C-alpha cells in the first residue's frame, strides 16, 4: 500500500529578482516590484510530500521526525531570516524566483532521502501564488 505523507514548514526570507546582466530599468520592466533594489520579504510556506510503501512492521512510510529534521537542516537553517541574494551560496548567481527556490529545496531534500521514496515540493510565496516541483 502506497501512501503520501506531508510535512509543512515555513520560513521568512528577503529577495530581489533581477539579472546582473540587465540594467535596473530592464529588471524593473520584467520583474516589477519584485526587482526593488532594496529587497523585500516573503513568508514562504513549504509543503514537502513523500510517497512510498507503508512498512508492514512500523505502519509508517517514513518516520516524520526524520523528514522534519531533514527539512530543518536543509531549508530552515539555510534560508530562514536570510537575504537569499546576499546571504546564500545557492542564489548568489541564481535568480531567487519561486521556481528556482522550489527546485533548490527539492534537490537538497532529494539527496537526503532513500531512492525508494517519491518526492515533491510545493512552495507558497504568497497565499495565492505557489509553485510545485516536479511539475
Ligand atoms: Ni518577491
């Protein structure tokens, strides 16, 4: 029997959407308010979904404590209360759009999870705008 288990988390972070190879005018045209040079913050909500077989011995897909620790170490400790552009290696040269952030988070969690599990990650940048990877 396959079941999906979920862990919800949230973190606060600042970012600015821009390309270094474009000037401020072009960045403002393409990214609008999100390209404000002095940055702005979001309350990001994260939903991590792990799907797998229920272990007949434990009745678990995986112990959610393990997933909680992975998300804390890989995401919250790295991104919570940070400026994504300035304070993180991951986004020093990668525009911190929700699309790129969800992909980075997916890759970090994927490396820590057994291959037997399927993983997908949903990231809410606002209540109404969210992304999911893989699509
Ligand atoms: Ni933004």
